C-alpha cells in the first residue's frame, strides 16, 4: 500500500504535536516528560559548558571535584574520596594517576596502614584549583545563575539534593 504525500501530510497534521529532539527532527513523545531523561540532557549541557570553561586548565568535572575535596579534606584516602564522588575504584585510580602526573596531587603512604595512601594537593594543585574556582564562578555558574535566577537556582539545587539523598 502506498500513501500519497498529501495523505501522509494530512495524517501527520492530525497527530498531536510532540516535542522533537533539538535539530534532529526526531519525535521524543513522552520521553521529553521523563525526569531522568530531562536530567541527563541538562547534565550533558552543563558538562559541555563546564569543559569549555575549564579548557585552559584541562580539567573535567570529576577532576575538579577531586581537587576541591582534597583541598577541603586533606589527608583522606582514595576510597573515601572515590566513594564520596561515586567514582568506581579503577576509574578513580586512573584519574589520580593523571592528576599526579600533572603534579596536582600526591599519594602519601599512611603511617598507620602501609597499604593505604592519603591524598594531598600539591602547591601546583592548589594554584590550579584556585584558578578553576574563579573560572567556574565567573563563567559557568554565572551563566547558570543568569538562566535560572537566584531563587530558581536555589530551589533546583534543593530539589536535586533531595533526590540524591532520599530517592
């Protein structure tokens, strides 16, 4: 059975309008109303912007988070930092290797448990983190604040924290 273009257009016009993927022309239907899908799309956009901001420092969101936590929690071990950030151990070890090769942090053998290593920021790591914080505040977070407004931003952070803590 063949359908003429005119008939196909008439059928399409009768269907309820559905959201389409940006620039792709693909109907998303109810997918666009699912919270998980929408959160993932937002996360991808936020990570893309973060990576653009951090391009001069060559830091990913995960690396920034590790440096940030090491600054706030000096001497914590690899497992504690990895678990806090939800990073799998093999991935975390590879990330630490990269940060250590850039001389941003160091592993220091524990005096209490020779199998364990404490993590510390180097002076270079502190300097890079300081620059990164300024870039994040002045560019990345500023764009998000401009888009959302202070009240909506605070509400969104609270809602996302609730999902992370209670779901």
